[in-house]
């Protein structure tokens, strides 16, 4: 995604990304204090000696599982239909799930995504060891190209800070790039700054249906972007403070790049948007028409959602480049509430009709696919 004026983050940002891991750490107790046996590292999902299924691999950063890294487990899981159970811990690595590993499932063992964090800190402008830079796509901590991927209770993060590359415009830093069809995420977190969640497809002609339920996504510039047909249901989008920028906008929540042939792009239903920035400092969206697809027709519907005061009510949408004005895109809202949903300039806030809303539903976007949680 195009760069935005360089921002700064507080020194504790990396610590915040892995907040919550204290629940998995040992407590310091006085000598002689009786303690219960520590919980099994994989909770109710079994252990390497008592497998969930024959195609289950257990990942533990301390070596108590089949593999100590997520990528090692993914590599070992040749073929389709594998389940990876991830013990609590911080997995500082990049991970790639190839198209050959279809129908793979990742389960965070504790059920709390704050306990299981897959994180790295590459950005678009980060130099590669072999020369050149990573670019936006290469910056992703986790890349999933396989169809049928499911994750539950996992945090996907990129803790790159703009101060890591002072003066470098390549501040795009992707936490997850997902391109496969039938990709589902339940109770997951996606943490970053610019370009946090890249919901994409494998090609312009491919329709990648993706589903995000009860997830937390945070960032600042275009932090949910791409050309997938993606449904966000009961999700929380949190916009971050840019302390170096005294005026609006600090950024944009959505930046779809839907292919013109795709009837649907992003749908956010029964979600909420909050902000730690001043009121009105964020736009709800801007269209992304990439150089690789100048015929893109970005599509976004936000409906039945609660929009906090961080959203600019007078002008909730913006152009990415004047050549592709937001008014020419497929942007609409329906029955949103909250201070950020107030219509102060009607022509700047397109609304669905009741008839249009009746067909603009998660089921309508996902077609014959019904996402299912891997475990209750």
C-alpha cells in the first residue's frame, strides 16, 4: 500500500503486542509454598503422546512438542488436513503455508489469543540479506496461500516500528497475508501499524472467500486491505495514535482493492470501531487501485456496526489517488450506530436501501461455504 507520512510509536509497542503472556509464565512464590502441578502445555487438546488426530502436530517453543517453531511444523505437515496445536508462547519467526497444505488448522492451546503470538518485524523497506528490500508482500510475518485454512485463538503480529527505519517510506508491515479460498479465523488478533491484515487472493481471476469472526484488528494506515471477498462479523477494529501527526487523518481502517469482476469485496457486519486517537482523526476507508490492476473496483459495506468518535463524520472516505475517487467505488453503509456514524454530509455517506441490504449478508458473500470453528 502507498506510504503515509512517517509516524512514531511509543517504546512499549513491542511489549504490548505480546501482552497477556504472563498467564503462561511461572509465578514467583515464597520458598516452601505449596503449588499445584502446572497445567499441561497443550490444555485440553492433548499432547504429543495422546494425539488429537493422526494428523496433529504439537508446537512448543521450549521443546515439549513435536516442533519448537511453527514453520518447522508447517513444513513437516506434508499434504492436506493437518492440525497444529500451538502452546502458549511467542513465536518470533516468519511462516509460509503453501498451496499444497490445504485444509490446515491452527489452534491456540489455551483458547486465549493473547497467549499464542506469531510475530516478526519485517517492513516493506527492510533490507533483505541477499539485497533489495522485502516490499509489502514480503514483509508479512505469516503468509497463507492454501485453501481451507482455519485458525482459532492465535495472534498474528508485525511489531515493526517506523523508528526502526528512520526516513524510509517503506513502512508497510503486514502481520498476515491470506490468499486462499475458504479461509476462516475465529477469536484471533491481528496487530500492526500500516497494512496489518492483507486479505487477498492468489490471482485477479480467483475469488478468495474469507471469514473473520470475533477477531481484533488494529493499526493505522490501510490496516485491512486487499482484494479478497472477506466477511468480518462481530470484529473489533482499533485505530492507533500517531503522536507525531498533529492533524487528521492519522489513517484509514479499510482499503479494498476488489477486482472488477468480483461482485463483492469487504463486508463488516455487527462490528465496532474504536480509537485511541483524537475524535475524527480516522477515515473509515479509501479505495486502493493498485498498479497491477488499474481496473479494480473497490467494494466495502459496513453495516449494523458501532462506529466510535474516532471516525470523521463529515468525510469518512478519502481518495488514495485523485485518479480513482472514492465516489466512483462500491462503498456503502447500513444501519450503523455510534458517534462515528452520524451523517453530517449525506452525499459523503452512501447508504444501502433495505432491498440492497437484504442480499448484502455474510451468507450471500460466502455462498455455498459455511465456516465452522475447529473446536467449541
